[in-house]
């Protein structure tokens, strides 16, 4: 029954509607896959197999209720669920039961989706590595903080899973695990019911194995018919694509550089990328992001930082909080102004391009003691623009490499259309 767990969400939903498979068959296949693989991968922090099977039976006994009817979905454990514990990756909140579902969970269930369980996150969606391993090699990290969501989708536990990004928590894990990660324009999806990390940066997104699934979930989370909004049949050769190698980090070796390999493959298909000229001030945007985020993290974690509880947090988390308390209010206001100016400047840059290609991560996934470096993700989270990573190839040690596509703010559907055009050309 491996073909069931290899299905995309779109394929599964269509097969369930056509009565070619049942929701129960699909859920059972996913649960068996998890039972077999979870001891090595550790992608889940909570599963309720009986509840999932009961929901699947209910779907099979009822008419199709929406575009996700009968399809299992993973939910990152910083997203509130009323009937499953939500611990935010912390022992401080172990066993916590929120009073209601997050808005995104409600929308998924209204669309007929089945919440299979809660996927592992790093502590408060920050830097402490989780228990989750990279499915391609368990000695390596799946990235963070959407560790469990990326690993679960890559290892075929579930076709699609929700995650969040404040720095690089969707794009980097997707690149490391060889799946698609999508961070929409800031504010596109409702974040009511998410544990706040940094309110001016926190963004709900997803990981999947199919761009069609991203579009499907886009429609679910916006309450729209996104497939009717997207332009079909985009011609890659008619697109204006840009290339930018950030100056604040050296590129990996060519055979471990997803951007380099993607560029070569596009060139082989007759598509040249134009170099992108960024304002000189952009070289400091990672530092702006780090300070702005730390300021907000400190003020959003007063409860956890109380003396009686802070010893239950990791040194990596407390270090961010303590850094944030050193950022003055005047400095914070200055960072906000710098962010506004950078967003205006980037909008002007993007007038010349349909999308630009940039690194997704610094090469292959490092060892499991780290979640990797968000150096290639921070500034796009700060700018609030849509970002998407596509798998490109395997690196020298057999771990996945990805490339990141960046679009204009609020032009998410066009970015998805661009991604669908270039995906067949760059995928290995």
C-alpha cells in the first residue's frame, strides 16, 4: 500500500471523491508508515490513531465536504488544537490543552481535512534542536523549527503539514529534507491560535511534496478558490528571472550549492538569469532581523522567563530572550523604520522580475546537534515577501539541496505559477 502514502493531497482528495480509495485506507496507510518509521525519525509529538480513524470513517460515510475531504494533515506543535495537547516544544507547557483550535486548524477541518497529529517543533520555534532526524540520514538535522512537519512530509507520513516561519523555519527544513516549503507574504494566512514568537515576523505556511498541494492549501487557508485565481501554463522562457548571491556569506562548494546547480540546469534549458542589484543596506538586514526578533521574543515570553520557569528552558532560548532585553525601545523603533525602508526598496527591485533565485540553505543539512543556519532566510522573513523552496539535487553526501524563489509582496499566486514553470527544469 506504499502508493497511498506517496500520493499528494490533491491526488488523495480526488481518489477519495471518486471512491477509488477510502479515507480510512489512506489514514491507515499513513499510520502504518509512521509506526514503521517513527522510531528513527521522531517527527511527531502527539498522535491519536483512534481519533484519526474515526474521523476517516466519518468522511467515508458522508458526501465530500471540501477540497481536503478525507486527507490527513500534520500540524506543527506551536499551533493550538483543542483536542490534542499543544506544548510549543517546551516542557513548561507539557500537556497544555488550549481552549479552542487555531483558525488554520478550523479551516482545514471545514475543508474536510483530518488532523492526524502534532508534528515536532524546536523549543518555542527557536534554535534548540528537536528530537527529529532527517529522513535521508538520521545522523543529520531536518532543520528547524518546523522539524517534524518537514520530516513527516519527506518521509511520507502525511502528504502535507503546516509550519511557521519567523527566521527560516519553513524554507530551511524543506531544503534539508528535499520537499517544498512555502512562506507566504506576511499576513496572508490568519495566525490566530499560534504561539507568538515575534509578532511582526511570524508567518504561517506549509511543507508538501507537490506545488499543486501548496495551491490547494492556499485556497483552504484563505477561504478562496485559489486554483481559479492562478494563471495556467506559464512559459518559463518568457519569465524575467533574477539571480542574487547574498554578499554576507560565501557560497558552498559547487556540488553542494543548490542555487548553482539550479542555475546550470536553467541555463541548459535556454533560460538565463539576470543578476540582481540590491541596495548596499541589504547587507545588514540579517542583523536588523535578529535584533528586532530578539526584542519581540523577550516581551512575548515573560511567563516562561519568570525565575521559577526559566531554568526549564534551554540556554539557546534564554540567550535570545536576554539579547532582546538589551535592545532599547529607540533601537527597536529604528529597526522597524529600517524594515519599512527596505520593503519599499525591494518592491522597486522586484518591478523588473517575476521572481529571483537565491540560496535556500548553506549546503546540505549539518549534523543533528544543530538546526542549521538561517543566514539565507532571515532577510526575506524581515521583508515579508513570499518565499518558496524547490528540491534541486542530492549533494556529495546524498542529502538534499534546494533553491529558494522570492516574489513580490502579495504576488504569491504568481510566484507559485513561476515555481510550477521552473520546477521541471531544475529538479534532479
